[in-house]
C-alpha cells in the first residue's frame, strides 16, 4: 500500500471512507493529525496527541490491543466466553475459612485466564478446572481438595482418599538418596 503522495489516491480514499478517523472531542470533526505518539506509562497502550484539522483543538487518544476472551467448551458441548468471576467464585468457596487472602484468589483466577489465552482455539472446562486445581495445590492443599471434590464430582470417601494420595505424592519431599 502506498501513500497518497505516490499517486494512489483511490486506495487511500477507499480506506478513509471505510475506516473513519477519530472524532474531535470539541467539534466532532473526523479529520485530525497526530502531533505526538508515545507508549503509556504501563506499556499497555500507545498514547497519541492529536490536533483537529477543523478547529485546531488538541486531544488525546489511546490505542490498546484487543484482548481476546477464550471460549470454554463445557462437558455438555455448550460454548461460552471464559468468565473470570466464575473462577474467583469457585476459588472463594474452596478457600473459605482458610488462610488465603482475597487478592490471592483473584490473582489465581487472573493467572488461569492468562494461561487459557495462550492456548490456541477453544479450551475445555476440564482444562480450566485442572489449571485452577494445580494453582490451588500450591496455594492451599485443603482448598485444593475442596475444589477437587466439586470439580471432579466426588461421590464417596474413596474419591477423597484417591485425591489425597495424589496430593501427597506431589507435595511430599523425596527421601534423600545415599
């Protein structure tokens, strides 16, 4: 794609018609020029100072990348957007009356969401549950068993015993080799 100065006016006109500019906050005009661009303080956006070509008013816009929400495929086959609030609610229930702070539950849910974003395509609810369970095991073993009992649908004491065996194998220190 060449710039209008190179003689390709029709292409740039087409783009301008299909992708309108940013409206001036003072007069509403669509034509403005960028007078300064820099990265925002936290690095998550590009801050642009613009000047309206109609009224010379200066205003700021921010350009951020669009965050794609993972799609979760439930056991029933239903698909729905990942809902961090559901993860937080499940973790809160599991850590109730445990020495785990609210911030830790929210951070765990955010970490799970970030992990799911890295997976191309859709993710299964089973994979989300496993990711929560793995992080809960590191945070609080009792909360992990509570979460597993709901997530895995424990029916009897043998299910709890099996999960405790798995947890013990993962968390017990290995005996020294002589």
